[in-house]
C-alpha cells in the first residue's frame, strides 16, 4: 500500500446526507425521461473528450501508462460504451408488449423497464477511468443516480475524475466520494438500490455481506487465476506475440490477464524463445526502460509480485527496478502447485508455466482436469486447434475467454463481460450495462367492464377453462 496516499486526508463528506439527497432527486422523477438520459450521456461523452489530456497525464503519473495505452484501454472503451447506449437506448428502454394466454383475455401484458434507483459504484485502481465510467454509463442510461468511489491508490486519476464529474453533474445526481477503506465501510453501511463493485474476491465477499443486510442487488466484477493453455497444435509465433502482449498490457495488472500457462512439453522450448523475442519486438532490448511499459501501482504491489519469483526457476526475464517499481516479464518453470504463485492472483508480469504431455491421458484432458479442480476463473485462453479449443470451453467454466487470443473478448461491446462463481456475478457492457441498473416490471392491463366468471367461486365454466389451460 502506498504510504503517501494512506496518510493523505480527504475533505469530510456527509455520506448519509449525500445518499438521501440523491434519493430525493431520483424520487422527483427528473432522471426518468429518455431525453434527460441522452442529454447526460452526451454530457459525459463530451467531458471525456475534453478531459482526455488531463486523464492521460494522470494515468502516466500514477501508473506510467503511456498515452496510447491510456486511450486504447481506458478512454476509447468508455466512449464506445456511451455511443452504443446513445444508439440503442430508445429500443432498450421501450415498454414491450408480450403475448397473453387465452385464459387471461381480454387483458394485455407488458414489460416495463424502470431504473433501480440510487447506485453505488466502487472502482479499482488498475483501470481507474474505464472501470469507474463504463458502469456509470449504464447507471445514466437506466435512469439511476450514482455515487462513485474511485481508488485512493491512483490519487491523480481519482482527483481528475472528481473534478470532471463535479464540473458536469450536480452532486444530487452523480457525485464522486474519495477516501480509503473507512470510507468504503461508511458507504456500505448505507442503503442502496444497486451496488456495482470491481475488485478482489475477498473484498467482493465484504460487499456482498453488506448488501445482504438490505437485500440490495449487487454486480461483482472480481478476478482469479485465468489459465492460458498452449497445445502442441498452437501457432507458436502468433501465440507468443498475443500472450506477451496480454501479459505486458498494464504490466499484468489486469483482471483478465493470462495468469498462468499450461503448456504441452513439445512446444515449451519454442514458446520460451518466441516469448522473449516478442517482448523485445514490442519494448526494445530493455523493457525496464520502455516508455510503453506500465509500472507496479505501489511498493507493496512491487514487493508482492517480485516475491513470486522465488517459487520457481526463471526461464526468461527475472529482472526488476525498485526505484521505478518496474518488473520484467518473467516465465517460471518447476513451480510447486501449492505455492503462493499458483494459489494467489498474480496481478503482475510473472508467468508460471505448468508442463503437461499426452502420456496416459490427453493433454487437453489433463488441462481440463487441472482447471476444473480450482475456482472458476474470470477468463480462459486456449491456443491450438479450434475444435480442441471448443472442447476445452465445453468442459470448463469461466466468465469469458478466447480461442487463439487473449483479452480481446472485452473489446466487443456485443459480448457481455462478467465472472462466474469466485470470479464474480452479473455482467455488463452494452445492453447488459443498461439491464444491470434496471428492473423489468411486469404489468397486466385488463378491461374494467368485461369480467369473466370462471375465476370466481363457484368456478362456473371450470371444465372449459381446464381444457384451455
């Protein structure tokens, strides 16, 4: 944990009063019209464009995230999410008529979309812009009010986000509240209509326990150890390039980063050589000096990730620079399966490899058995023959994943993003972002002057109704 940010003080905020003010604003009906929601989405889109330089600068200061990566992994994703909602909001929010059985005629049946109310969105530090603002798009689109809690571990980004949100929205509608864990505790003591949390499984359990007191719905975007399978049928040149990119993106501080490798023994040597070449192609001869390589968020994270190197033999990499909190992408072999590097989510550029073969049982089956013996991951990646990849998908469970790629499933707004089991619950992006802040209400409308007698005692015409049913 960064001791500087831990000691810093934020101005006190009357959290209960803030929540009540937002609840009052929501009850006024001000957020209900589609026109209002679209106006607010346009306002957020324009703000992201206007504040892009400030946000990018802050991401560099806190994470050493270059402008290009900041745009690709943060800014552009938020903008695309907003554009998708602006394009489809009328369709998603429309009251829909559904069929009515003959026994209920002449009534009509409808599905009505209504906002849940006042939402709490708690974001992590690793993608601090995207993971705060993308859920907010769903809240605005659905017609909710929202309190936003950014991470204190990226103080510059959180400050800019607070300034931006405070400039474009009234606090009674959308407000940023800063603070550490004590602030999270105070926020979770309040009654919310929806809680959207992105973070670790351990903190996810705390959020869910707090929500249970008021039966508040939650969406939990958590993490876990996402496996990356490399079969003997894989195209090693392509696989190494895509895996090296996925593991170095944000320096591995990505919830869907490939966490560990299950590799066929026949291609292990070729992969190690190719992985090193791909790293140099992307970042030059010394990645520790690369202007495009993100650093660990703080000293605690740096020390934790470096400590994993002692649990295996370094096959590639292994260097680090404490002064810049930078760690070279590192492949480990001969890793004990009960060691911390195989039990904990790494969240950094350390890459343990588990070597398997086809002796006795097929490679694919061994990989499947290993993955299903552990908690369900947020993502699963397979490199090799596509048909064999689908076999792995069919016999495992994960939040999402790719065959012959990594990370990229998150880039398609038409694919819901979310976890399963220990890696989370619920999903968002696109239409699912609208849905997760929305209640679908069932409404039946009947004629006031036509009252069929069959439902009343003494149940006249019952034999006819029974045949219809």
